C-alpha cells in the first residue's frame, strides 16, 4: 500500500493517525495516541505489521525490528517517525518476513536481574542523571508524590522510558506532547538522579542513534526504580504550542 500522507500538512501524529484509520477503515477520530498496535480490539498483530509497512512507505523510512517490537501504541509510532527523520541514514533496512508477524507482539526478553524486592542499599550513592518528557497528567501525579516518584504504568504501557539526554527529552516534549490531547497539549522535561547500581543490569537502548538513548524499565519494576531515585524530581523545561505563546 502506498500513501502520500508524508507530503500532507498536519502534525506527524495526524498523518500517522490517518494512515492507521485508512488501514482499519474507521474514522480518524477513533484513532488516539493510546490505540494499541498489537492488541484487540484495536487491531491484531497482522494489522500492526501492515501499518508499519504503510508508515515506512509514506515517510520513506525503515523501521528496525527491535524498534517495532518496542512500540506499543500509535503514539509510540508517531514519536518514532518524528525522531527517525533526524536519525542517520545508515540504519539497516527491515526485512518483512512471515516470522516477524509472529514476533511483533512479543516484547524483547528482559535480561536476568537481581530480585527487586530487596531493601534499597544506601551504601553506594553514585548516581546517573536521567530525563523524562511528560504531559500535564503525569506531571500532576509526580507533583502529588512530593516529586519523589513516577506513577504506575497503565495496562497498555508495559515499559517505562527514561532517556539519557536533556536534548532527547526536550524534542519529545516540544514536538510530540504539545500536539497530543492526552498530554494536555503541553510538554515538560523532568530531571532526576537514579542509583547507578540499580541501573547496571539494564542495557542502554538506542532508538537508531547515539542521540536517542534510553532505558527500558518493565512496568512491574517501576516501584523498585522509584525507590532508587535520589533526591527530588525536577521540572527543567516547559513547552506549549506556538499558538499559545504570547
């Protein structure tokens, strides 16, 4: 299926949403950032693969297998497309194979980790500074915690993604959260420190380039992640749509 949506006006999310709506034969208004790529009743795994192919053709990009496996929602896909436009052109081209259709819904097997129900060790206070782009709802929940922890993931959010650079977080907050209704059309960048010893078992994941690196924390390990945050979570940037600026 070929699509000219990449040449049409509108945000990247709107263009991805229109591609999804055509594939699912439904009104665009029914497609939201939280629409699942893999889980009925939103769509099945085969439809998710077909949408990936449609998006590749529309935006003239290639989506790597490991990146596709990470994406859970249409919002994730739109964010990836926006970022992919700024990534190196040396990424390997994805092969569309039947086996991919079976593997797409399955998240990558997490590496073996030490038990996370152990008490937090305070002996080693070496920390790593991380960043996270959030919308208004998540910011409000972080504030309610006393700026100490991030809220639990929702059922369709199996992974928590803190990122390694302020620039990466700012790009998402500015270019994605400000056009996302679920984010309240506002984006914030949060900065916080996490014990290095806790993060050691988690590999740094790259979304196609060194400028776009993040950790993938399974939702069931977010409580342990929160217990290893050192000091308060800080708001360091705020972004609003250009039309809202005075």
